[in-house]
């Protein structure tokens, strides 16, 4: 059985894959860099913030979590 995805790590990896900087991301979120690093360290975050991040990065993080959930559910049924 797999563990809950670490959403902060997923966001950080996506930002890196897109070639975006932490400074750019902080500006998009209207916060400073230290808050972005706090987001990267969080295993879970508020859905409102996740929606905003998904919109900024153009990635449906909710779908990523859902796919993981469904895979875990299927594993439990086996």
C-alpha cells in the first residue's frame, strides 16, 4: 500500500519541471519566498490554496491525488 502523496514535493517538482523560479511562484501567489518554501515542506495544504496553485501552474493536483487514491483503493481490494 502506498502512502499519501507529499503535496509540497509534488508542487516543488512541478515548478522545477516547468523551469519556474521560486521568486516567480511567490509573485504569482502574492507572498514571499519563505512562504513558498513552507508550502514545499507541507505534506498537505488547504484546498483553496491548492486550487490557486493548480491554476497558476496549470496542473490539476487534485487529479494527481485522486489517481493515487484510486490506485491505493484497488490495491486494498486485491
